[in-house]
């Protein structure tokens, strides 16, 4: 079962700079845009995979990571939802 996030859900994040491949994280792109994505690490870069299958994964090589920059804010450790 894939994780889902809906409007008004609360995401609990453990602040850390590095995460494991397959973790869901909050990532800052270009210093002003934060997003919640599943991180897949590759030998030469990373893919940011949306939890919504309507969106294509975004791939960044090592140069992109340095130039944009792309910064891991933290790992998603919990999701809270009100019914």
C-alpha cells in the first residue's frame, strides 16, 4: 500500500541532512520551493518521486544538485489525519 497525503494532513518531519534511498522526505529546490517526495538515490544523482502517480519522477544529477541547489530538509516520520 502506497502512502497518501491529503489536504489538511499534518506531516511530522525529523530534521536531518541525509536520508536513505526509498525514504519520504521534505526537499527544498532552488532555495524557495519545498516539496514532499520519495527519494531514490542513484550512483550519479537522485530521483524525486511523487506520491501521486499523476506526476513523473524528477531526476537530478550531481551537477543539478549543486547548481539548483537541492537540499534535504528532513525525513517524514509520521502523518496525522483527522477524520
